[in-house]
């Protein structure tokens, strides 16, 4: 593909523009001809594949199976659960017809008015309704429980303001939907999956997260309790990285799903649902990347190492290639993915900039002098440091370096978050501090009214009521009423 | 899940009902609340996952990358390629609105007439148009070519008569879309992917296929040439198992996608597309299964071996379980997947029937007497044969047995096809023979008119013009006009 100038808008100049530039210039995604829908390009998609594979493994290790449910939901299903319809029946894609016909006037096609559906179909914004309508036929007795299903799918929410990965009309995600015989088991499942998400986001994406519970205002429409993990981006804004919902018996009641329990009595089934989406790619970009481009955690990089040969003629290239082959074999034997770029139409400097932009964790460069001296130049993307090292044992060095990069970018993000998280005790102080960004730990009286007032006046919302950390009670910074613990306020994506 | 009676309608009694019974009773899929859309249940989906993983590996080994394009296609895009619109703009799901609103009269929701889209969106029936509209921006020069993308996605075609897996309104598939600088390269790609499909279907699904070219009547709408692989089901009907299309410059012209070639001149880009879908699961079922249930090829079975303990008390179970653990470890070390079913609420006989129904290739049963004698009962699903063998070396025996089952079911299908494929030389003979099912090799004059007449009179179509085998010219059985070679006629799914 033809390359435009690689320069990104610096973060300090315009963070939002930096993000948009980076997504486009690193070949991750682009806007499509359809409003709000993105094209995920091969490089961006390969990051999603890595994420998919790890999450899928974790879901299976915790006993879940994949299944697939319909893209379409009958309109009436959305109305069955009173809160769910409020949250999801608004901005969605509605299928009203099932046929087009030739338009002889224009030579194009028009909707065939004769092919109107009796009941409109909604393109799924989330699948609780169609899945619980299905589970009704799968569940008779406690012996049929639990059901532990996950689905990898596309969903559509007709967002008015969209941004690549962060908020798109169509996005890819996974949605787990489980059915249980007891409240306790469903709550335990909700918490288990929150922990799976936190494990994945921290240990693979290298993004530190805070585990917590959403306030009623931010709860999933139809949930009894929404658990979440919240991350801090480099501009100090929060990004919700995953949610796990305890749905109680709400959907079982809406779709009349009962089972005969161990006491031989009918009872409504208990439910959970949980999901993460391609939005996580936005989080990944915004947490680690810099003004030179992407910084990828080695565990999710499409390739972890790139080798660039430096040569003046075919003979030199042949010599370098021979050494490179040996290095690649040694790296691959260690399970490290590596690309050799001997493309003759690009200069090494161009390649260096390209792989920096694309966030390849480690770059090795080798030329004639390196061959003579038995050395190789090693560049690490996270710190932009370069050193010349002996070729001998380079595979072991790279393995250690990749581990180190994975840890270092996590630590950098954790340090940034720590430096931008602080308690505030008065609403006056809050209004000043929120302008600086970051997470504010403040006391809140637990009411939706107070949260709404704070949001209206400061654009900050409660990101979560943290599950861990200080639980000292206090008094609400706004109303002075009692507060059980400090909660996290921030502006968010 | 509660189990109904496991008996299937025998194939000889009603082949179509046998298929429907089997899909439901083996927990592969079921109909959903949305007309024509299926729910793929965990066991069925796990077969699709195995298929996905092998195909995805094969695509990547042949240089392809995955990407993701929008679910929706602007209506006007479908009209750009004249033949494409004929084929795909008819029965499709049309999104006309993007919002619902509360209906105070009923307490439900209704489509908000104010939220009408300026241009309707079509839920993709296939993605050539949206992808070529995207490629326009990716391609300037021959240096940007080839583009070798694949997409795993759901698609929707509003079929009037649907059957689980075989023909559903929504189905899952992969669609490859490649762009090339020369006709020769695009034709080579089309053929390469046909060979990948044939390799996969024969060596993983154990289904023999005939590679061929479609007659103009059966060609993909917008293709210059459609290559296909055709399989024969147990009722003698044909099933198209995969297609690979050489699209020429048709879509490049429709979306104005040109590149500067090596001679520095603008030229339209050459294209291919190729796909297989969840329909293949229908082919898998119909090729190998019997009146006892599914027969799965070991290479695609969700688990290849099941071990069922036979015991009278907890002590016996503990003893059998200890041996079973050792067998499982030895099997897993050989890369064989195995399930141990010590569920106490089901009797061994029930389990035997269940795993037969679900097509698990090998079943091992072990009881107290086996422990005493150092033996294990080995059952192979394909031939229903049972033998008692020494426990010692059982892992090596099972590995060989799995290979043998994979080969045996392929051979059985190939023998069946050979027995039901024959040449016919007159149209009178053809009309008699077609009633018996199978593939008829007959001479045809190459005209759509003759093919249409044969179809109208016999319900048989040309499945393909075979690429391999006898190429002797002759005269058309209907018109007596010259024929280049015999082609394959059959009734088909």
C-alpha cells in the first residue's frame, strides 16, 4: 500500500487527533462507506486474533463452550424485560423488509414494499433476549444446569458519534451467557469472569485495572449488579475494559424460564452475562503508545521481533540472510514470532520507522560490519533504546527482553495511574481536580441524584465502587450524607 | 438437558427426516425464534471450530491474512455490478430505520418513523461490493498487490425454504477476497484455493470431491469463472462443498479500482473470491452418519475418544478411574483428545447410546473384570465393531485406530460415489437413471438452453465440468450437437 507521511500529531498537541492518526497510519482500521462501521485491517485484526485466542482459552479452561445464536432479534423480545428495553431498544438497526426489486426508472434497486416483515427484526445490540428465549427449551431440571455458553459475534448499536475501535456502530465482541440453579452460583460465576477479564487485561494487554461494581446509573440494563474493570488512558480519562453482570432472575422471569430444583419445586433460573469487545484495542493503543507510534505488549504483538538486513549488494544480503535464518530458527524454537524483512524496494531507515509505528517490540538490525564482529543491533520499542550485542546467545537475550518489555509497559502504566489517582474531600476541590484528569477517590452518598448532579456539573461519572482497597466510611462530598467507602470518579471514554 | 428418545428415523424410511432428527438429537443445532435462522449448539459449534482452525491455518500457510469488513452494504453498491445485483439483490434483509421508540398504547416498542435511513442498508449476503469499494483506497500501484484477505463472518440470504446447516437465512462462513496485478496470477489464486478446499474436505472431513468448473447457469453472480468441489451424499444427491471464483476485472470496473502496472500504465485490478460455510457441517453429517447417529472423522471430532467406567460401587469406580487417568495421560501425550464420563446419574448403556449418537470415533469401556484381566473394551463408531484388548499399549492401538477410521470412512464414501457414478449416452437413458440418484456423466452441447431444458424436465443440473478424468469429445445427449467432454449431472442440495 502506498504510504503517506508517517508523522503523527503529538499527544501533547492533540491527544484525540494523535489517536486517530495512529489507528490509520499503523494500518489498524479505517472508516468504511457505512456510517459508523469500521474496516478492521489485517494488522489490527491480527491483534484481535491474539486477544481472541487467549480469551477463548481462558473461557474454556473455566468450563465454557462456544455456541452461536441468531443475528436478529424479534422486536417484541426487547420489550419483555422492562429495564433492558430502556437501555437497548433505542438506537438500533431495524430490518423491516426482506426483498429488493429492480427499479426500471433508475436501473438500480428499490425496497419491495410487498416484502414487509410482519414483525420487524432488530440487529442484536446484545443477545440476552434471544438466548434466554432459547434457554427456555434447554432447561427443565437442576440437572440441566449450569449452562456455560459464550458467543463470538458482531453486534450493532446505532451510535451517533463514533470513533474507530472505541465506539462504532458495529463491533466484534464475545458475550458469555450462563444459567444457574442458585443465586450464589451465579454471583460466583459473575465474579469468576470479572477475574478472568482482569487477569487477561493485566497479564496479556499489560494494562492495570481496578475491579469494582457499577453504581445503579451505570449498570447494564436488566442487571441486578454490574461488575467492571476500569483502566486509565494516557490522557487521564477512564475506559471501561470489561463488564460482568449478575442478572438475577430478571431474564428468566421475562422469558419464563423455570427449572425443577433439588427440592422438586419450580424456580426461576439465575443468570449472568459478560463481555469484552474490539474496544479493548482502543484501550491497548491509548495505554501504551507514544508519539512515534504503537507500543504493543509482546504477548499480543502480531510478530514480536523483526529482523532488518543492512546491505550494499546481493552478496552481503546473502551473508546477512544466512545469519538471520539461524537467529529466526533459534527464536522460533523458543516460541517467539519473528519476521524477516528483506524487501528490496524499501530502505532500512524507512523500515525502522515503519516497525516503530507498528509497535513491533524488538528490532534486530544486521549489516556487514556486524557479521565481521559477530554482533547485532538490538532495539526495544518501549524505551527506544538501542544496543549492539554479541550474536552468540542473542535468542536468550531477546526472550528475556520480551519479558522485560511486557513487565515494563505494565509498570509504566501502573505508575502513571498511581500518579494520577488521588483522594479529594470537598466538592470544590473535586471541581478543580477533575479538570486535571485522572481518577478521583471521593465519598458519595450512594444516590443516583447526587451522581447525576456531579455528572451534569463536571462531566465526571462514578467509574466504579472498588472491590479492593480502602473501605473506610465517610461523608458525601456533595451532600454531607453518609458514605460507605470512597468511589472512583473520572471522565471517561 | 433433558433427553428425548434417541431413536432416529431410519435413512431408508425417510432420508430427509433422518437428517433433521439427527441434527436435533445429536445436539448440533436447532431452529430459532427467527424464521430461517438457526442456533448452533455447543456440540455443533465445536465441530465448526475444528473446521475453522484447520482452514484458517491453511489460508495463512498460503499467505492470506484475516480482516473484517462491515456487516452492512449500502443498497446502491449492489447495483454497481450488473450480474451481481441480479444474483444477490433479491432475497436479502433490508435495514430501513435506526431507532425504536416506546409505544404507549401497547407498552411495547415501535419503529420510529423519524429515524428512517436516507439510503437503506443491506445485511451482507456476500461482501464483494463493500470490499472492492474499500480496496479502491488501498491500491495505487502494482507494489500494493497482491492483497490476500480473508474474512470469517456471518451472512444473510433470505431463503424461503430453510434446513438446518444446509440452507439457512443466516449462516457462518469465510470469504476470501484477493486482488492481483495480472489475470494469470488471479487465475492461479482461484485454482490454489480450490485445491486448498479439496485438500481440507478430503483429508479432514473425509469426503471425496470432484473438482470442476460451473456451467454459466450455475456461475457466481459477477464471476468470469466459478470453480467448485462437488460431493455426493448418501441419498445420491450432490452437495456443492466450496466455490472459488475468478472475478476477472468485473468488480474493479464496477468500483473503479485501477493500479499503475509495471509498464507505468493504469489497469483495472484482477480479482478472486472463495468461500465455504457452515453448510459443510450438513455435508459432513450426510456423508458419513448412519441410523445410529453421527459418524465423525477423527480429525474433526470435538473429542476423539470417550472412556466409560463400569462399576458397582465407589471403590470399583476409584480403581477404574486410576487406570483411566493413566490411559488419558498416554492418549493426550499423543495429541489425542479424550473425555472421561464418570457421571453417576447415567447408566453405561445410556452413555454408549449417547456417544454413538454423537459420533465419538472410539469408545473405551472398563470394568472390574477388565482391571483383573488387564483389558479394555474398544468400540469403533464407524463399523460398530467391539473387541477386548490388553490395556498395555492401548494408546498406540487407539492412535492407529483413529487413523484407520479416518481412512475407512473416506474409502466408504469414495466407494459409494464410485458405485453411483455412471456414464449415460442418451437422454432417454438419462431420464431413467436420474431417478435412481447419483452422478451421471453425460455429453452436453455447452448451451444454457439445453441445461435449462434438462433441469426443467428432470430436476437435474450440471454440478460441474470436471477438471480431471476423461476429456473425450462426443455429442450432446439432448441436441446431438458437439460436446467437448462429459459433464456431471445430478440432483442437488
